[in-house]
């Protein structure tokens, strides 16, 4: 990733970011029979590049995290074969089940696996066995428990667990995350814990179906402001907190316009998830 130790506020485009018009030669991004995982990945990567260009940003500054919730190990391997080097799991049991399929790539250092779902304290060991990063840290008690486990296991220094603070920018009770008003205090406390490396912040935006684009963007902009405030604090351990993990299949263009450095995409790559 480019050095973002002094992130600048993205310039708002003169017009609202729009998805590129469908190309008849490309398969649709989602839906049954919409082509291979590799073909869908190509569409998503083109969307990321177009959104970055529209925002005056380097497309290389935005990483794609492929969200593999409910997907089979074979589907995950298909994505890896198409060049994916960062995946995210929502559920601990799925992380454990898919670990053998990705073990070789993890050992070789060619794959990162982030936990992007809520983590309960009694499942820390299972997550640490596979995950290279945790994006959903939302309490100091949980952070201390993870820190203690990392220190006990010798996972410190260069081997420290990369973590992000999850912030609930929408205030919805259905979403996890610390409140925006408490996020800076939590982040600076987490950054000082041994065994953890604070790399940034994560959020889930408001649903576009029920919110105007301006409201969705405002939430992403608030997360960017929290990140910038933490960096400006100069508190120990905060200089590496440059990442903004925000934006998914339906709103990645809006997130990129507001400075996202990681977008988490699942449905647009694998198609609609099966009903639970």
C-alpha cells in the first residue's frame, strides 16, 4: 500500500460517482449463470479502477477483499487462482472449515485472511490459528483478551496481529461497532497494547435501498475523519492506522470516493448467497 501516514481528504467529484455502464461483452456481475468467478472478479476490479479514477485516486491504493461467507473451499480456491490475495470470513466456523484449503498459501505468505464478522471472546484461539487480521475490534475488553493471547503465544513485534477498530457510523442497533464519539479513544488504547498492530478502521455503510447516496457517503466520510483524527493525535502505535475498510458490492463506488483503501466484496463475485 502507498504511504498514507498523512492522508489527504479526497476531493469530491463534480458529479456523484456512478457505476460504469454495462459492457455487452462482459458478463453481469451477479446472478445465476453470470459467468465464472474470474469473469466476475474482472468486472469488480474494473469498477474499483473506474471509481478510483473518478475520485482522482490511484486505483492501486484500493485493495479488494473477497468476502467468502457461505462459499465452498472450491469457490475460494477459484478466486485465489484468479489472483485474489486477501479474503475475509464472517463466521469463525467457516474460517476453521476453510483453513486447510488455504493453508499452503498462508504458509507461503501469498494470502491474507481477515476476520470480518463479530468475534466472541471464547473463539479467539480459533481465529488466531488462521487469521492474519481482525477488522471487527469494538471493545477494549476484547482487545485486551486478544492482546494477552498474542503475547502468550509470542505473537509480538513483526508477528503482531493486525487489527482494525469497527465503527458503527449509522447508529443502527443491528450493526456491531463502537460509536463514532468513542472511536478515537478506543483506537488509541488499542494501539498501545502489545501483540496488536492497529492498521485502521472498518465500517458497514447504510443500506442504499433505504438511504440516499449522500447519507451513505456521509457515513464513510465520518469514518475517514475518525482515521485522520487518530493519525493526527500522534499517540503511540497510531502511525500505522491508515486503512479504511468500507464499501461492499452495492456501494463500493461511494466508499472509494470517500477514501476507502479496502472494499469488501462477495455477492458481486460469487453471486447471491443461498437462503439460510
